C-alpha cells in the first residue's frame, strides 16, 4: 500500500515540473468534516431494523487530506487530480446495558465506534463564475477509494466509574476493496500573492456503492465539511 501511495503521489506531481509549467500547479487540501452513513436493505432483513439502526447510530468527526495537481483547461475551468487519505465512519449511542442485577463484570454503558480508513484519488472539475463573482466556483467529480482497513472499537463504562476500550479489525462483513465517491462543492479563491492562493470550499461526498459486497443491511458512508487548501503557481 505504501508503494501504491508513493507511485500515485509521483504521478500526480510529475506534470507540475514538466514542460507546460504554466498550466500545472501543485496544491494541498485538508477537509475536516462530519461523517455518517445511509443504510439500505436487500429485503432479507425486516425493515424495522433499519429504523432502529438510524436511531442508535450517529455521526463522528472525520477528515481527509490530499495533495493534487491542478490543470487549467481554460480561463474559467480547471481539473484537479491527486492522492489522499480519508478517515471516516460512524458510532452508536452510549447505550445502557440491560441486565437484571448489577454486575461489576458487565459494563453499565457501551458504545461502538466504526472507522473506515482509505486511500482516495480525487479527480475533480471546477468551473468559475464570471464577472464580479469570478472568485467563486462550482466543483464536482469522482473520488476512487482504496480500502486500507476497517476497525471497530467498543468503549465500556462500569458502575464503579472505571472505563476501558477494545479495538479490532472489523471482519463482520466482506468490505469492498475499491469504491467510488461522488463529490460536490462550491468554493471561493483568496489570492495571497502572485504565487500562492487559498481556497475555502464547503464539500459533500458519498459512496456510490455500499461498503459491503454481501451484507443484508448495507451502508454508504458520506461526509460534509469545509475543505481548506493552498495552490502554488
């Protein structure tokens, strides 16, 4: 996986130093965001299970970082392509254990946290508005996603006030090795100098396919947040 990351990084930045130096620019983006999931049912599980999951599962804080090359298609449109890392997921409510009698061995409350870690390869098209709004742009595209791992964490709170946590690789279902996100956003460019500009970009992305290849109740992970980035001319 490290070799793949290095190769894709090299490809994404190679053109920056090529012959068409004026058209290619190097950029970096950080997207702190909120992550959650959308469930779907193949009909083999009662629909009421979806309703229960929607009530007990909640969003978590997530993030994505990426380095990219930006290519000028014309005066008002650009193409971004690069490589990055995504850390997303969701969690359950802090739930009280249902036991007849208090037991010091059994936690009083429990909570599950599910994390999805992926390499992402954003390919994004940006279109700038004209005239007085020329610093604003619309952005859309696809983001192939390569699985690094899936983990589950169980947080436990006991009656005596103690706390413990266990984490393991999640093999509860056959997770896809490769997925694709669709990405949408709107941004604003801030010119700092002739060589550097910043952008602020509210962004939404979502899995096109479910995270599992065979689960009766499948999930599509989505995030929404504010991408912040720098482009070097």
